[in-house]
C-alpha cells in the first residue's frame, strides 16, 4: 500500500482522539538535530471544525483485536485497515516537521496482534525518531493499557507527553461497551506513569543530567454521552485524576454515533453543548480554584446546559455577591461570572495605583455584560436588575441565547475561552 | 511646531528620544523621513542615527523602566501603525517618570495603547510560528513566503534558527520585500525581490499532497464550523498555506 493511502486511513482513524496539545515541554534542540518544544504549545492550522492542528495525529495501526462498541476501528467494523512501519512514521514526521506543518507527533494505535507487540512497535518508532533522526520536537505517545509496565516506562524516556485513555467514566460502562478493557489495568498504567514522572522529577532536582521522563505530563480522554454517567461522576473522576494522579489534562469527547449497537444510546448528533460545559467546569477546577463538589452535588448532578458552570454556581451562592472590585481578594475576583484570568489580573494590577470605577473597568478591557450583576465599584452596583436569582438568571440566559447561534457549542479542544 | 525627522530605523527612533531629552526641546511629532510631508510652519530637526546614543536609551529603558517596556516599545515600532513614534515617545516619558509601575496604569490611554498594539504584534508573531510553511527547493533550501500585517520577520527568525538549525531556510516577507536568511549557522536580514521565482525539489509535491490530505481528513464531520476556523486563522493568511491551496 502506498504511504499516502496509509496516511489517509490511519489519520482518519485517529481524529476522534481530541487531544492535540503540544504544550508543557521545554525540550531543546541539540547541535546537528532538528526540533524543539515550545512550552506554551503552537497551533499550526485549524481544521474546518475549528480545531487546532498541532501534532501529526495518527494511529500506528487500526487493525484492532478488540471490539469496543463505540469505536470505528473495532474488529467487527467494516472499515479499511492499514499498519505503518516505524520508518514510515519517522519519515512523515520529519518531513512534515521540516516544512513547519506540525509541532510533532501524536502516535496512538489500535491493539495490533497483542498489547505488548503494539507497545513495542510504538517504542521502536519513537526511539528511531529520537536516536536516528535526532528529532527533538514534541512527541505525545499513547500507552497501551495491558502492555508490560516496563515497556510503558521505557517509552516515557522518549515522549514529552503520554496518555492512557480511560474512555468510559465508570466500570459498568467499560464492562458493557469495552469488555476487554479493565478499569484496574487502566488505572495501574496511569499510576505507574504518575510515579515515574514524580521520581524522575525529584532526581532531576538533584542530578541535572537525569534524562527527562514525560516532561509535559500525562493526559487522558473520557467519552461523554455513550453511557448514562452523570456530570458529577465525571467531574469527581477528573478531580481525582488531577489531584491524586497529577494529570495535566482530561479531555472530554462527545460521543459521535458510529454504530447502531443496541447497547449504545440512540442519538442523532453528538452532545456538544454538554461537552462544552464539561470543558468549562474542568477549566474551573484547574485554574479557578473550584472543587467538583462546589459545582455539582446530588441535587444538581448535571451541569446546566443553559448557563455556564461559573454563572450557575454564582446564582446558587448569591449571598457571596456582589463583591467590591477594589477590595475583593484575587481568588474571589476569579469567581465573578464574566471575569476571566486576564481580566482579574488586570484589575489586580490597575487597582494598585488607583481605585477603579465602572468606566475604568471598561477602559482596561473588562467585559461587564455579565460581571455587572455580581460586582460593585466604589460601593456602587451597576446591574439593571436587583440581586435576585431569577432576575439575574433571566438576564444571563437571555444574553446567552441571543449571541449563541451555535457559537457557544464550539469551544472544545485546547482552546476553551472561559469568561 | 517642531518635527523630528529620523531615518525610519529603530536605532534612529531611539536616537531621536535621546535628542529630545538632551535638547530639552519637545518634538510635536517624530516622523520617518520618507513619510514627512512638511507643512509650512514646521520647524524640522534632522536626527542623525547614532548607535551609541541609541544604546544608551535602550539600556536606560530596560533598567529605569523595565525589560518589558523595551520589548513593548520594539513591538510597537514593528507594528508600523501611524504615529507609532509619538506614541512610543509619550510612553517613554511616562515610563521615565513612573518607573516599572508605568505598566500598571492601565486606565491611561498611552499605556493602554502601547500594551494593546504590542500584544497584537506579539499575537501575530506567535501565530506565524505556526502558520509559516516551508517549501523545499532544489539545492536543499527551505523557502517560506509570508505576508504578515506587522513587520515580524526578525521576531520569528530566532525560533526557527533554534528549531530548524540543521537546514538552510529563508522566510520572505513578500509585501515588504525583506527576508531572513539562515545558513545553518546564523540568520541575517536582507532585501529580497518579491517577484522572484523558485524551483521546487522533486519530492516536494508528494509531501504537500499528503499534508493537504491529512488536513482535510482531520476535521470531524458533523462538527463543521468554518466561522470558528476563520476566527483563529483569518483568511488573509491562507494565501501561502499549503493546506488551503488547490492543486
Ligand atoms: S481498543 Fe477499542 S477503542 Fe481502541 S482501537 Fe480497538 S476497538 Fe477502538
């Protein structure tokens, strides 16, 4: 089979993995080598669905032994199959890289022959890139759960980021839809990466020449809407992954209907709004100091689809508002709906050299459309309705619907602008 | 009204700032010579670019204001916006008075404008790190034409010198007729005729084809959203994007 044909099949098969980030690594080039990592990551293009293209995202093989119900590559699916060689992957990566099409490689694979065999092929490919081609660009490598942990940790010496996909948020979900995947095996692989990342990091503090091990950390992906799991369950899982397993990112992928297996829910289109809300909630966990328990509880097990999670939290906690912009703690500024990290930082900077009125906020670029219901400036409130849950909600939902037109449904992938 | 006329270079502008302080004579405006339309009442001072004086201003900005300030000033200079010189001059005056705190005065018009423009330039630079596309030419040279809004070729050069250190490459601003050339050792800024033709290497078409194929199949059907795509990647940048060209 021709290389171009393989690329077509194996990139089409990989695109449902939503992660594409190239951030978090400072790998530097060496004399005679090619490539370097940019800590903040770089997008090289944007596809027609508005997603950033940063890495060459391909499967090594889509000839899968498993039969996960939600997946196009399951053994029972009628789809064209192909498998690369390590040389082919290395050649494509280098040639795309030298033309600045990409930041690096995201290599994953179906289970080809068996777990260890697949992992060995992935390992061979990244070793070739690093050693023979002297490649120092970004590599995100999928760890195959069920492969020997020794193989997985060996691979970690060459990768910038690694990921083990959890796919389904609950054990029952896995049993039903991906019977060959086992929760303990997945968590064990994740846990062993976590441990090694920690160990190497400690060693590097003492011995500067310790090699790097997955310097950009690990990530995982959850499929949303293929099982009845609630958002509360999902966010609790994410919280554990961030806190106890030190994950860098959890990705959420709205289930795209691929088959009419009766075990799968009947939906005509992927639950994109829900996916977007989960990203926003995830953002709140990572950058805004929220906990899953604050955003969701037994009475509210799912995120409000009409309102973003910060606004719904604020409306349930109106006793904390309004906050005075000139004196509120930074962490409280961050909790004001409509105020993001950039705005909060600007406010914190500008108020050091003078007190801020409502007009000043506008001048420094803070968008007040939503924030005004939750703040005072020099003691004065600027909302056009009183501070009452129903009244404010009305205003917020109204403004959301007017400006949405599908725009709100698009904030997925690595760019989730959060206000 | 007093006009300072300088040669249009960054060094020249810093020299003009030096003179403004030294002469204690406030310029009404600082303009590059090729842009000066001289009005009847204009009194003109022609600034002679002086590396020594420019260097002193450069260091003074860095030390007495902040490293951030000198970076912002340089970025605003590269923006080529109208009256950038006067904006820069006003900002520096404030900066020398307020020190590094000047950048906290976000409600001040000059400070706000400086930050806004320099952020725009910074954003385009970052965008270009991704959007630049090299074509491999016969003779083993990788060539990338670009048409950025701002004059950012020198800002992106160090990144590629580090990253693609073992290949010869050229990044060509075809609108401004300038280019950075890299020879596996160092990069230089040079003039390069916009109309020049280049011959592609033999394998180039194959990789371009594969990249286009990859790009087109990476989009998930059912999630098409070209408005979002254009927001991140404005159409004016598509001209030189391999993936956006028909064969
Ligand atoms: S293991 Fe399951 S999810 Fe992975 S490729 Fe095979 S069928 Fe798809």
